[in-house]
């Protein structure tokens, strides 16, 4: 069992929809990271969270330390949001398998 | 643009050969971590270098080795390549080894034939 679990594995949405990707972890953490990976392979760090909530543009990330659960939300989704989203506990070098998001126009 | 540069971007090697991949870390960063990502999977940690010393290693055999230079750039060397080594190799740089944001390069896609 992976210590960092993501759901869903694949997600298809229509442009404009509100999207939620979930991440559960079983290790103790100091911070959880949300990463975005486009088809070319490069990874961009979206958020580093140790508590509460962070917002950047249309992206919102929340974390509940007691429940060991984090969510990434995308409001008003757009086709350019299509990518693989990965949650990671970088201090322990643990990654989720990723959620492949496709947003259709 | 993260300021982390990997080279080459693509590479094809034959089974049994050796390969060296390079990573230039972001200015001011003293830590480089290397990951292997097989198709359709999340990255797997290979090892981390902090101030030129290995600072942790994942479950990879000794034929995966690395180096960090005084300017904090880094190399990943893989000897005796196997077909299963075909993957995207990612490096990430950070200022410090824990509790900090990491910046990833674009990756090197290695194909072993």
C-alpha cells in the first residue's frame, strides 16, 4: 500500500466545472506538496502546505493534519488545466501516483 | 521557468551501456534530489545531495550513483543499463533538505533498447 494515496486516478471535466482531487497519507508530515506535471514531463510546484488552506488564482489547496487528508480544488476549470496532479510528502520522498485531469472545451 | 536545467532532454542508450545525466540547480540552492518516473507512475526517489554529500537514498541498486559539485550542480550516473531503466529522470533543487519548496527540472527521458 502506497503511503500517499490519490483519488481519482483519472478525471474528465467540462470547461468551467469545479474540480476536486483528494490525497490521503499515512506518514507523519511537516509539509505536503501539490505538483503539476504537463505532458512534456516537467513538474511545477503548486503549493506547499503544512496547515489550513492556500489559494493561488483559481487553485485552492487545503489540508487537515488530524485526518491526514488534503484536497486540491480548481475553480472554473479550463482546458489548459489538463495535466497530471501529484501530491507528495517531499521530506519523506513519497509521491502519489497522480491524477490525470482532462478538461474538455 | 524554475531555473533548474536538466541535460540532455532525451537520450537513447543500449542495454549494458553507461549514462550520465546532469542537473543545474537554481541559484542559491544547495540541495538536489533525483527521481525516476516510469510511465504512468509517480516519481520514485533515487537519492539526494546536500552540500556535496549524499543525504539519503531510495531503493535503487549501487549502479545508480551521483555526485554534487561545489556549485551545487549534480550528476546522476547509471551503469550497466537495463531495459527497465527506461524512464523520465527528474531532478529538483531546494535551499535545504527538509521542509522547503522544491523546484523541478524538465526531466531527461531515457530510453534503453
